[in-house]
C-alpha cells in the first residue's frame, strides 16, 4: 500500500473540507481507496491511500488538482510525500 501525505495550512477549514469532499471522485479515478484527515487549527494533514506509487504520482500531476488547491484556500503551497507501507501492528 502507498500513502500520499499532504500537509498544508488553509484560511478556513470548513471551506477547505467542502472543496476536498467535492474532489472525491477524482481521487477514486486515480485509484485512491480511502483517506484520513488530521487537523490542528487550520493546519491540515491528509493521508490518502493508493494501491501503488504510480497511481499517487499520477494523481499529483492531474491538472484538476490545481483548481482544487486554488478554491480550497491554501495559505501556503502544500507539501507532499509518497510513502510505502513496510510494517503494521495493532496494540
């Protein structure tokens, strides 16, 4: 499994959340299988699951993503990392 980690600061969380929700079909079209959102004030981290690195990279280059970033009210450009799952354990 591959996780795309995106971190950014937004002007208004509720506005961002609405725009993010409206982009779900595009994430699915690129193979995304789910996401987790973490928030501290207006600092947001999204972890989106993809089946492989190529799918995550293709999603990041989709021109529709630029429109979402513009409408979502980002304060700074997002930072992204693509990570591969190597181990998991429940406690």
